[in-house]
């Protein structure tokens, strides 16, 4: 009995000891975040006992840690360190395995890639062409707009914009045009949230941790009918990188001054007599006998500088806090950005954003995450392009610059005489229009995401996530009672002018929209390693629901001044609305196999059914098959540190729009009209890619990636005209294909390694990205047609089988005897070539009747010929980064060789006699005007211009003070970063406008606007327009050059 009690006593004494501490083995692998390679002899140190372990050749380690079931003080943590790398400390309570990727000191690192594959994979193990932008790249020039981070940084990616207005939309395009019936954005995902449209203007770049880009279907097959134009996933910071118990507070302030870039030559002469030169309203007479622009204008004004453009300030305040306690981490951030813009008299752009990210890891088995984001933006700019009243640039450039625009109105004594132009051109005072036409846009965006993963076994996990993106918008145009101008703004009736049919004048247009995108995804993943194989398999089911609501109302003849209400109009009140809802169900399987990092295979299969697919169409199935062989892991290649050959074949799709799939009617003011007939057999556009490439690192300093892609976009959805007996105007059908050859390349030169600079404080490199795209309409089952962005006279882009996609067609003026000889019944001796190189009648040479001659057919109808092609010979982006300790120098340039942009701005200025080419010319005004080169504002070859350019997009110099370098603060500061930043600094181009890299604006998310003839996106064949296709300058605002500074303080 004594032995029993003795044993019991010993057991009771030992139990508390066992409860207090349990010695567990923690294993893992330490790799380099730069390239994923294992780190040998990296040190792993336990904070409690200072016990240490070194990693083996393959980066593996094992260390024993005392752990218990209570909250220890201090909590056990491991510190990982290696020479030339930043150390990191990680909490290890309840963890048996910790894998770590260490970041090189001062160097750019590559995180694992996780979009479109079954599990995160190192970049060098990708078997297809994926791209990644990391926090270091995004922060080089501290962008306030996320789209600027893409420019010149990703092969195959182009940023399209309509000008330099603050808050103006931008559009991304990956590997050229995929769709004939309007713009399709790459799929944009933010922390698992699928966005309606691009949404880049709503995102705060300071929130972003990294961006992953799938450049085409060969990589984006996992996204099925959403991935035909590629996919971009944005990952935001969430505090998970912090050590347990660490809290980080950061404040950043930005201030910049912006001004417009470039200039337009304007005519300072007139072809008319000057009867009274005195301002503010000089009087001009009849044309002089020579009808040439040789008479200096009296009272010459500079409307652009004095009345339109200004230097505008850009200010931003960003505050963020992040922290971690054990397995729980969080980050919250808020930003206010105010951009005054470059236009006088407008409010510009204001954006407020708020973000909250939260995550929790309950050991190795359970992981939870959630995020919420709110953005509000307000914009006051007026129309972005075109020559309609209210477009301030057009109003200003077309006005004869001799009048005092500040003269008061004689009719009612109000500011700005609306009809001060007595030249007969009937141009309304642009200051009057600016004062009277008030245009305010406001958008609210709310995004949310909840997700979790449970791993009952190390090799098996279940995951679920749900996301919501809700975007609401309002757009109000208000013209107060008493409006006098006879210039009727787009969308209004003549009743907006006071006195017309006894109207009081004035009008209001209000538009509201609401779009919502909900997704729910459940998945199962299996990961196993066996006999050198590392295998991953993921299956998932996804549900999507999209809803959209638009409404618009317009009216004129206001009863009361200053009231912005739809109760105010007394006449012409008209309303229209639109409501849509779509659901989709998808099944997905992804599989990835890696054999000893030598042979890599990846596959994906997705089947989906959407309400946007025809009921008689078969269920589309999308797939990817990709493989890579890393020769450098299998063979001893002395000069190659990495040599990988890869190939991929994949398909993805472009879903039809609601209007293309279903019967559509226009119901406005009680009147019903049929538009398009439903198509129950409509299929998604099937985009198929065959991709082959190589990734090389050689001589330790050079990293080269080259990719060739053959792509076809089959089953293009095209509007087929119907006969009158059908009762509908047309039907959308799968009736065409696009074929493309794409060449992409990137080169990184590590100058530090090249010149063997030993210091770990130095990082120095050059990065280049380029692409060449050739695309054509390979088949078309409807008659050839021309299309464009919808603005008046802009349907110059041809769609015809066997023709390049992006080709422009227009009339041609004769410049050679060979062209002249094609005309019927022509005596060549009766013609001569003038000083500008045009063929004219010899008897009119040097006379006021001298005119250029159009090339015509036998019936005298002008012949349409190819006059340009938007596709350049190549595009290139080049960046340079040098870091020495805390000092960093960065510059980035991008440009293109070749391509065509159509200069409508120049053509309109010719027609109005306002372009500088006409100044002091010996040719008569009629040679340039509407009956001459301006050609009645119809497209012609003279205004199709070379779009080559080189632009220095960004340059920055910054210095980062670490906490130990600061003599004050007592360790309060982690670091302080000071930066000087410049953007859009210089441009070299033969283009005779502001900038050739401009596109016509699009309105893909505003279907009601497409009904207004002459509005952007109003052509039926291409609803909404396509900025990636329609390269033309139609009074697009100039880009802005900015200089400023940024201060970031981190506690």
C-alpha cells in the first residue's frame, strides 16, 4: 500500500509539470522570397531559451520548443535570420510547422503566386505566363491612383485613358482586343471580391500588398466566362506579416502641383478685313481678296491660360494602423484625396476611402478572414471628349480669340456675355457655358468579403468565401432658368433656351445607377508529397448573382431658379429606366504537379451555366493544360542559374451582355419600340490561346522572359441587321472571329551583381517590358461594317474578314499623278502639285479657289481606303531603380513605335480656321476649311497621324530614415520616408496634338446613355465604345504633369 501511495504522490507531482510545459518539435523550411530558393545555414533562434538551429542544404530545420496549454509570458517565438536578408520573428504557439520566406535586404522580392492555381507556387515554378507587381514596385513613386502602377510594368498590358481630367476613367487591356461589340475589362478581383467593371479609381494604392496578373486564357481558364480578357487580382495588406504583439501606425501626406502638358498650335491670323480692332468685341469684315490667313488678329487673347487651364493642387492624407496578437491580425486604413485638376471653375475630384481587414489563425487547422471597404468619390469636370456644348476644351479652342470673355451679359446683366462672338461662327462664350452648365458625379462603393479554411489533416482542407461589390452612382446635369445660349447641350431639347416657344429656359438631367455583384464559393483542396512529387488538387463550386438598375429623367423650362429637382421642369419631362439580373453556377477543378522542381504540370477545368447563355446552347467548358521543364534543376548549366521552358494551352470566355442575350425594347414616355430580338442559341465568345515561352537567369545578373502567343477569339457576338418584317432592328449572334499573334518579353538586369558591388546596402537594377501585337478579323458572317466610339463622324474603324483589327478607313486627297490617273476623263496636264504636296487644278493654283481633290470612283463618289492602323510595331516600358542605404532613385519611361491615332481635334480646328497650320499661310482659307482638307468633318487620311512617342512617366527620389538614425523620438519612430515625385514629365512624339496615347471615352456601365445619338458609346454595333480599339483624339483633355512630395511616418 505504501508503494501505491508513493507512486501516486510522484504522479501528482509530475502532472503539473507536464501541464505547464510540453516539448514539441517545430519543423519547416526557410527560402528566399526573391526566387524561392532554399537558404542553407539560415539561423533559427528561440526567444525563451536562445536555443538555435541552422537550416540544411534544402532549407529545412528542426527546433524543439517548450509549449503549454496556458498563456505563457513571454510567448514562444522563433527568429529567422540569414546574411543579406531581413530577419523576421514569428509566434509559434500551437504550431508544428513554420515555413518562412526571407526578404533580401534592400532588394525586390517575389512572393508566391496563387491566382488561378490550386495552391500558392513560387514564380519560377509557374508553367504559364503570369506577372506580379509587388509592394516595392508599387511604392517606388508613391502613386495616388492605382492604374499608374501598371504603366510600363507588365508585358502585354496597356493602360488606356481619354485624357488628364482628375478622376477620369482608365481602362486596362491585356494582349489586345478580344471583343468586337464593346469594351471588356480584364476580370478585377480584390481580396476575393469580384468587381463590377474595373473599379481602379476607387482603390487606394497604399492598401495594396501585391498584384497578380493572368495575361490571357492560357493562364486564366479557372475563371471561365469571366477570364477571356485576362484576370487581375489585388491583395491588400492585412497585418499578417507582423510579429505577435506588434502594432504599427502609419501616416502619409502627399502634395503635388499639376499642370497640362503639351500644346496645340493656334491660328493668330485671320482671312478677313478688320473693321474695328478695339476690344472687348472687335469687328471683322469680309474676306480679303487673297482669302489667306495673313492678317494679324486684333486684341489677341490667350483663352487657354486665362480662361480654361490652371495649375491645380493634389493633396492626400492616409492613415493606417495594423497589428497582431497571437493568431489574430488586422489592418485599418483611411484616405482622403483631393485633386483640383487643371480646369478653372470646376471642383475637380475628391475621394474618401475606408478599409478594415481582419484575420485569425487558430493553429494550423482553422483560418478565418474578413474585409470591408468603402469608397466615395465626387467629380466635377464636364464631358471628357467631343465638341458638344459643355465640353470646355472644345468651346475654348473653337472661339475666335479676339473677344473679351469677361464682358457682362447685356440681356440680363449676368456675368459673361453669351453671344459676344460677332464673327458669324455662332460660338457661345465658353465662360458663360462653364458658369451655366453644372455637372456633378458621385459614386459610392461598398465591398465586403468573408472567408475561411479548415484543414482536418495537413493534406486536406475545406474553404468557403463570399463576397459582395455594390456600386451606386448619381449624375446630375443642371442648367439654371434663364439660359440664353442657342447651343443646346447633348441630351436636352431647344426648350432649354429661354424664349424658345416662350420657355423660361434651363433644364435638369438626373441619372442614378446601382450595380451589385455577389459571389459564393466552396472548395476542397488536397495537397500531398510522395516520391519527389508535390501534388495539389482543388475542386470548387461557385454561385454568382449580378444585379443592375439604371434610371434617367430629363426636362426643360424650369419654373424656379436654383432648384435641382425633377419637379422643377415644366415641359419635355421624359424618363427611362432599366433593370437586369443574372445568375451563374460554375464547377471548377484545378490540379498542379511538381516533380523535384524540375517537371511542372498544371491543369484547370471549369464548366459553367449562366442566365446570359442561350437556353439551347451547350454548357461551355473551359480548360487549361500547361507544362514546364526547368533544365537548370536537371542539368549543370554553368552560365544559367535558371532555365525554364514552358508551354500552355487554354480557353476562357466572354459572356454576352444582358442586352445581347434577351429581347430589348425602348420604353420612354409611354412609347414602346422594339430594338433587338432575343437569341436562345447565344454562346459566350471562346478565347483560345496557345502559349510558349522561356524564362532564363544567366550570368547571375540577367533575367529574361520571352513569350509567344497565338490567340483566337471565336464566336464574336455581332449585331445582325434584320428585315423589317422581323419587327426588330437586329439580333446579336455569334458571327465572327479574331486571330492574334502576340510577342511579349521582359528583361531585368541586376547591375549590382553585374558590376560585383559587395555592399548589402546597395540595390541597382534596370527592368524592361515590351510587346508586339498583330490582330485581324479572321472571319465574319455579317456584311463588313464600320464602327467607332459614337461621337459624331467617328465611325472610321473597319470590321471586315481578313483585315487588320484596328484598321481605319477614310477618304483620301490626291497627292500623286498615279492616284490622279485613276480618275475617269482626266487630263493630267490640267493639274499641278502645290506647296503642301496636294494635286490641285493648275488654273486654280495660287488663287483663292485653290482646292485639294478627293480620290473618287467612276460615279464621283469618294473612295474609302485604309488610312491607318492602331497597332504599333512594338511597345516598351523601361524602369531604373538604385538604392543605396536609405536613398532611392527611380525613373520609368514608356512608349511605342508606330501605330495611328486619328486627330479629330486638328480636323475641327481646320474647319473653324483655328489651327496654327493655317497661320500666315499662302494657301486660301477654303483649302483648309470644310470644303477642303477639313472635308466636311468626314474622316480622311490627312488627319491620321503617327502615334509614336516616348514619355517619362515617373521619376522619384526618396530617403528613408530608420528609427536608429533619428536623434530624437526615443525609438518612437520605425522609419520616416521623404520623397520628391514627378509624373508625365516629358514626351517626345511627331503627333500634332497633346498626346498620341489617348482613346475615345467609353460608357460600358451606362446603357441608357447609348440611346443618345452622338453620345460616347451610342453606336449600336459597339455599345459603350471600346477605348482599347478607338484610338482617336476628339478634344481630349491634355495629360497633366505633376511635381510634389510625400512624407510617410511609421510608428
